């Protein structure tokens, strides 16, 4: 009888051991943040670069740097899928990171700190960068819509197509002239067959 009880007890112990769950890994508990995120400039010509920089920090009574943190750069272009990954960086020994990008479209930039076994993930605020079309090269001209009064800043010289006379800023009839053509330099106007106004 005692032997039967012993066997039953051993079987019960074995079964209990077989169904013991593996201890779960502890969840990350340390709060993090992206401090001093700077994206400059916020208006840029297409093809030019912007710089993103900041510091990875964690909360340990006070905010302190997080050396070697994994930093992911995201971009949310106007009218497209949000938060596409652009680049993954590693913070330096002081928790700082910096990178340059050449955006092809306007949209929002943000940065995320990846989660680790101890640190929680965190995402920065989003910064909007406007991308403008590059201005035509100097020496070129632009045809203006009918009724235009002002030339663009890169081509301020007004050309009158009927008289083939061009007017420079500050001349007598400059403000009143409705340009059919605008030129960036007097040389460009002369090359196109225009002559300078005498007054």
C-alpha cells in the first residue's frame, strides 16, 4: 500500500513539473525620450540637405543620456503612407545622434528610440519640412501669364514683348509694366533680343 502511494505521489510530482510554465521575461520599465530634436532648415530646395539631430535620454530619477541607443528616422510624405523608415542610427557615448537627408518631397520627419529589454520605446514630435522646386539657373528667362504684374525674385527684369524693351527695378515704368517675359539679368534680356529702357 505504501509503495502504491509513493508511486502515485511520484507521478503527480512529475506531472506538475512537466506543466510548470517558463517564467516570462520582464517587460521594459525604463521611460525614454528624444530630447532637443532639431530639424533644419524647415524649408529647403529639392535636392538640398536637411539635418536631424537630438539626444536619446532615459529617466533614472532625472533624465540622463542613453549611450548607444538605436534611433530610427521616419518620414511621412504629404499624401503617402505614414512613417516610412529612412535610416537607423546609433547614438554616441553621450546619447547624441545626427544625420543629413535630402528630401524629395514635403512632409513630416520624426525619430523613434527602439525598445530594449530595459528601456521603453518612445517617439519624438513631428517636424514639417517644406520642399520647394529649384529656381531656374541664372541667365534664364520665364514666360509670364497674361496680366502678370510682378516677376519672380530670381528674374526681376520685366520684358515687354510688343516693344522688346526691358525694364529694371527702380526705372520709371517698371512698376506699371505688365511683363510678358522676365529675365534674371540684363544680359539674358539682350540675348533674347530685348533692349534696355532709356528711362
